[in-house]
């Protein structure tokens, strides 16, 4: 039996495009419930507003399917409804604002696509919008998605997850179980936000999925289920989500595993290179027709086929190091990875069929924890007690500079945001291979080493230092 679909409904449905990735141009302060949406031609759909991006809105129907709809196709009443939500959020956004839904941003490369941001800072730094001084002990970063800010901290040896709105008002707080209490106690991994779910790994190995609207637990697993055990500083991996799957790195017998994001069910287990779990997080790239997961562990750097976890290539560079921490970076057929304790960096050149060969090594970028970004053919990263720029294809040094000292970084709108490990120093640096030019500096309060990376989202800069969380306005207008 064939159903006849009225032309008016076909027209309305034709403007709906399934979302694969969404960038947020404004953010709602609270979750929005289901309502009836009406097109200008009178056809209707029952759905929930997820977010607005540019001149379109993202709707999710009761079956969980997401659609992108042009505002011009909606009724005047619906357009007014969307506009009222945007105004009530009371926030500014840059011309191409994005969420920062987890570790190292939307593409896990430490880079934001935002524009319209300050290119220099006044004395004392940009305007502080709000701060929190009670998020607990930890080194974990900040996630920003759909109008909410997420961060973790250890209070009374329990790992807490905090959710705030964009004005710093608390939405909810939950407990993720015991926090890491051994060497450098406190929280580690950054929460990963994917749609309506939050995913988190504790230093002790607990994996859990929570609802973002209220923190309700959906499912849990444990790294011990796969024979894994934490290293001397605890699991620090920020979980990676892709097309219905979660990837985690138990280490040793199971270098990586893939879980169903809705249920936690095991989809595949990979022996990979057999290395012990370290402190880095994986990236997912597509090279030619091959999608690969790339991560480091105690055995070195390796890549797995995302479909089944089979090993594609590996190198024993930095094997058996004291600690391998930074996340690998990829651009233009090259994978770069650098570690501290005198190891330096390696660059792998990817070839057809999912293979790779070594392109070069360097001792001119030795990175303990602060990471590196690749932009327009150059690598910028923490090197010892300062900062270095290398040419991606050759490893040739372009410059070295002290800046705010050893620390972490991210990129947005042509600038590097460098956050010092000691003293809470925050620096703004022009992202150029020609020279190191700092355009502003200020400090935030905190104690001990700061290992949380800076975050740029929605025209704001977020800094976490010890028990403190800061939010600054960095919009140019």
C-alpha cells in the first residue's frame, strides 16, 4: 500500500535537513519543551527547539530526529517566539559564535571559528562577567553547549559535575562517584556534551552518561570492565563521541573500546598497540576514505579504524615515557604529537589506504601538558617554559618566546589564548609565524598548577584555576 503525501507537507518537509553538526549562534538558558511549530503554509510539526544557528533553527521531534529549518519558512508567531527566547537569554554572541561542547572544542583541535573578538585587551584584561569560587579541586576544563556551562570539581573526595546558565546561575549539581585522591588529587577529564547527553570519565575509571537538562544518570560502565586500570595520576581522558558511539581508552589488553552512546553497550574492543593507559584523549579524522581514531598511550602513538577498532598504524615514539599527556593534532595529511620529560615531538605523514610514515622529529617543541594547535601550515604550542612556532611540513622553527610561561592554549579569530601554569597569567597573542606578539595580559586567582585549558565560546573566555571558574566578555563590540 502506498501513501499519498499532500504537496503542502512535502514542501514543508523539503526544507528540513538532518543535522550532522550544529554551531550555536545564541543559547537558551533553560531546556525548551515540545510545542507545535507551523510553517507559513499552515503545515505543522510537533518538536522541541534545540538551538538557533544563523538564520535557521534546529528542531527535534518526539522520535529524537533532528531537523534544520529556515526561519523564513516559519509562521510569524514562531519567529517571534524564537526571537523572544534569544532576547530573554540576555547574552551577546559574535558573528559566527560556536559552542565548545568538550575537550579542545567543536573539532577537538583547540580552535574556535568565532569572529568579532577583541584583538587586544585593555590594562587589567577584558570585562569579567562572573566567577565561581566553590567548584572544588581539579584540573578539568569547561564545556559550553546550548546555553549551559559544565565543569567538574572534587569536594570531600567526591567528583561533582556542575551545570550553570550563561549568567553563572546554577542549574544543577550531581555526584559522579569518588574523585581521584592520590597524586595531584582532583578532577581530570572535561565533560563531553552531545545533544541531550553529557559523558564523563572519572580518574578512577567510572564512565557515565547523564541528561543535560537535569543531570539524571542514564547508564554507567567502568574501565575495569575491559581489564583497564588507571596510571599513577588517574584516568584523564575526555571521552570522544561520534555518530552514536563513545570511545574510551582502558589501556593494556584493550587499548580502546567503542560503546553505544545511548546504552553503554560494547560495540567493539581493540588491542591496538597494547600500551598502558596514559593521560591523552583521542581525535577522529578522515583521510581519504578512511576514518581513523588517533591516540597515544604507554606504547606510543597509534591509529585505529573507527569501524572495527583494527590497528591501522603505530609508532613507538614516546613509549614508556613518564607520562604522555597532550592530544595529537592533525592537519593537511600530517599528525603531530609532542610530550614532555625531554621527549619532544614527532610528525607522521598519512598516506593512501590508512597508512602513515614518519616525516620528522623535533626537540624544539617539548610539551608537558598544554597542547598545541595547527593553523595555516604552522604548529603553535607550549615548549618547556614558553611557546614555539614550527612549520608543519618540515618542523623548522619560526620563533620561540617566553610569554606567560609554561601553560596551555586555544585559538580563536586569529589569536592565541595562552594560559600560564603558574600564577593564573592569561595572555593574548597574535597567531602568526612571523613573530611572537602579545596583545594583552591579566591574571586570575588560584593556587597550585593550572592545567585546565582556556575556552572561547559565544564571545566569552572561560578560565578554570583550582576551585575558581571565571567568565570574561571578549566580544569586540
